[in-house]
């Protein structure tokens, strides 16, 4: 399906889907961090998988990306992308909440990566859970993977690997306001439906 062929009704349904998924993820993150997490209304944008690099900013920007694969009635891949600085802020906050008295700077890189992977997994799992509750489906999710690299390199890999499964992605941009923290923490959830899965999703949302 060509993203440019989507009707206004279908786009509205996808935006609402992104809103519900991101809200569910914010709630899960709030529990994980033991503090209030508010969420700006997200933007949900369908784009060709081969145009991902053009949609994003500086291809040289260093980012962290958590990947998961979901199998079920709605089969897809999901990625949570943050720039390195914002990912580090989330990890520092998690460490300060769960390891009281420990300086986040003293935590080994392997443990920081584990924390970041778990944060991404919680966000993506919660996002996916909200979708499946909405459409009445069931799913299984893979063990998450983590990559640190330049944004352009990450998106090139996404296009080359996930382009075998489908040809477009749904990007959900959101900014999280974490209690007691100045500014927001932004991140992008990229959902890559398998061929045929997107039509299943639209059918379940009754906008096919």
C-alpha cells in the first residue's frame, strides 16, 4: 500500500492509534521510573521505508535504537530511536531511581546498555500491547536488540533488512515530560508492518 493513497479517515485512525500506543508506553515508563510521566500528543506519519532517511534530520547524528519483532495477527517490526544524549538522560534517571546512592557515571557501559534496552523494550511492548487490545489480537514479541550508530547508518540497515518485509513505516514522534526533570525527552517509535498486515490493521479499525 502506498502511504500517499491513505484517506483522511485512515490517517486519523493511525494518529489515534499512535496516541493510544504512546499513552500506554508513557504509563509503563511512569511505573518503571516511579514518577509521573506526561506525554505530548504524538504525531503519527506514514512514510515509505526508503524515505525514512529524508524524514529524519542529520544523518551523522549519533543515536541509540532498540529493535523488536512481533508475530501474530498483526505482524510487524518496531524500533525506538533516540539521540544518544536523550537516551543517556533516560538511563541516568532510571539508575538514580532504582540504584539509590549510585552515581550513574560509575555504572559500566554494559549495564547502561542493558538499562537502555529494557527501557526501549518496555516502550515498544506497551505500544504493541495497546494496539493488540484495540484490535482484539494476540502477539508474541522477540528479545530486543540494541544498536548505537549514526542515524543514517541505522536507517540504511532498516531499509535494507525490513524492506524485505514491507515498504512503508508508521513513525510516531512524541516528547515525554518526566516529573521533576527540566525539558522533555523525545523519541520516535517506528512501526514497520509486514505485507498484508497493514490491511489487517485498517480492517480491524474499520477504516479499510
